[in-house]
C-alpha cells in the first residue's frame, strides 16, 4: 500500500532513525517530514506537530464586536434538536 506523503518528505530507514535520532528530530523541529522504512517497507511518518496559533484577546473581541447577540435558550434548543445528549443511550 502506498500513502501520499508531503513533497518534502525524506525516506529514512529504521536504523538511520535509531543512529541519527538527534539530528532527525532537529530537522523535524525545523519542519521536515520523514517516512520511516523497515526492510524497504514504509512503516510510518515522522512529522512536526502543528504550531498552536494564538489570537490576542483584543483581536478576538474585535472580530465578534458586530455580531448579533446570542439567545442562549434558542441556541440550546437548536443543539438539543440535532444532538442526542442522553448519556444513558450510549452506555
């Protein structure tokens, strides 16, 4: 089975990962992706964790400053109409 990997991914063997783990992890921190092989067969990928993006509170508040007020009771009724929230049915 063949998987689609990012264009910049580099194939490395399990042995390379073991012997050069520090160098490889530094490359992952820089954004590189690796496809790990064992016996010539792809067994996994090593990819960077996406960076969290923070929005300043002021920017968040400003983005919603012109939004219509939320009617809590109507919102709850809309949610209840489409979501089964009875925990006893999922046991």
